[in-house]
């Protein structure tokens, strides 16, 4: 059952809201014991890459699109580092309306570009960064009367709270710490709001510490300084001017958490570690979370035995180039058994 059906009573929908459902949400929360034991913590990964378009963006998009239809929108528009466009294009195709996507040219992972195109969106590559593409999409929405489905759309953030609710229902409590990549900072804000809801409704007693991880080259929140030219291999969080900066700062401050930065090398190392020691392949932005935990571990700042959830926001298959950049070539042999046995040795 998709999130609108599963959590409908907690979401701003009525009989007039069209039902939209790609069976998003209800993603696996997997215990990652090999890595957890190494770090001395109880580690869980929330596999958001199992959503229909391969990232958590579907959780918010489903409500944004349902409300856009309710309001009579003729088309969707968004700017995107990749996953928002993949998600918007998927839902637009599902409900049968056009979708216009503005991408920062040259900085979108191949899988995400392929998704937007094959779902049938009109894809426009802007010769500028994400922040500029977002401004242009906003103006376009106003001029043309299209529904803007970027995370400035308030329904996205509301419906992304479902991730926090699922974690609490799976664990029977909130984790001690919630570790999440931060780009536009909407997801960290949504999770914090979701945990606070569950506490207010008496479903959990303790709130988690919120730990937001940014890439070193795109870290306006971690450094407290604007970042006019964001640069990182983790293209999903290559953002210099986060839309939900204030909400995210409040989440970290209220929860007694922190913002951390990790380098691109640390992100790639964490991606390989996650894949080879847990069987989970997540895209680079998602792997900032494990990179952050490894870094805290080295600094002896990981509370031993505590429960940590890392949000693995997107599927590794979206960005095969990033993974291939750090692994060797396959061993090549002729079609002879001796050669095979030699290669196995
Ligand atoms: C969008 C996205 C993020 C960043 O989420 P924000 O809400 O922008 O902070 C992280 N990882 C992936 C895979 C994403 O698609």
C-alpha cells in the first residue's frame, strides 16, 4: 500500500484528493551487522533506493502530485539534481500529465537522466548550477501556471515525514541517532518533524539526535558559510543554497545533533564499504552517512552500543560511473578451464 493510503489519516488529504499510488514507501529497514560490529554500534540502513523511482523523492512526490491534480494543474515543472526529476517524471507519467524538468547541464548522474527521458518528461539542460535552475523553474511555474514540485512545494516535506514514522514502527522506538545526507535540507527537516509528530502522538518517548552530513565541497550548513560554487561527486547534494536551511538548523539544534562534512574520497570509500560489507549498493550522496559514522568512529565520538539509522536515500544503480571509478576491471581469460582455475587462485 502506498503512503497516501497507509498514512492518509495523518496527511492533508480529503475525499477530493485523487488517489495516486506507485506503492512508494514501506522501504526495508535492514540491520547492517558486519559494519555495525566494526563500529561498535547497532546500525540500521533505511533502503530508500527501493522506492519506485529509486529514491526517497517518491514519498513527497506522491502527495505533491495528488494535490496538484486536486488543484487542477495541467503540468508539473521542477529543477533537479536528478532524483526529483526522475520521481516527478514517473508520477506525471502514471497520472498522465506533462512534466518539464530543468537540469544543471553535465552534473546529473546517467541513470537519473535516463529515467526522466524514458518516463517521457521534457528535459531541458540549463547551462548553470542547480540553484539557478531552481530560480528559473519557479518563474516558469508562475508564468505558465504549472505545479512546481520541487521541495519548495510544502506537500513534499509533509509526506516525507512518512519515513520517520516507518522507522519508529519498525524499531518500536526512535533510534538514538538519525544520520542523513543534506542537500536542500528538506529530508532532514521532514524526518525531524515526523519524529516530533510521533512523540506528540505518544507513539515514541524519546527523539533521536539528528546528524546531517554534507560533502566538503557543498557544505553551507556544516561550515555556516554560503557556498556559491558547490562541487562534489555526490551530485544529489551538490547544492550551495539549501531551500530548508533554517528548518534543518533547528532540527540539529533542538535534537542536540550536529552537521558534519566528508570528502569525496571518504564518500567513495564508504560506498565500497557499504556494498562489500552489507550487500547494499547506494548512490554517493547516500553514502555520506556511513562516511560520517566512520569519521566519528575514528575520532572516538561514536556512542558505543547506541542505535543508529542511516538513510540510504538513493539506489546505487542510478550512478554507475561513480561506482566504476573506484573498482578494478574484471579479470579477462580465454574460454579454457586452466585459465579459469588460475584466475580463481
Ligand atoms: C535529494 C537527495 C538528497 C538530499 O535531500 P535534501 O532533502 O535535498 O537534503 C540526498 N540523497 C539523494 C539520493 C537525493 O536524491
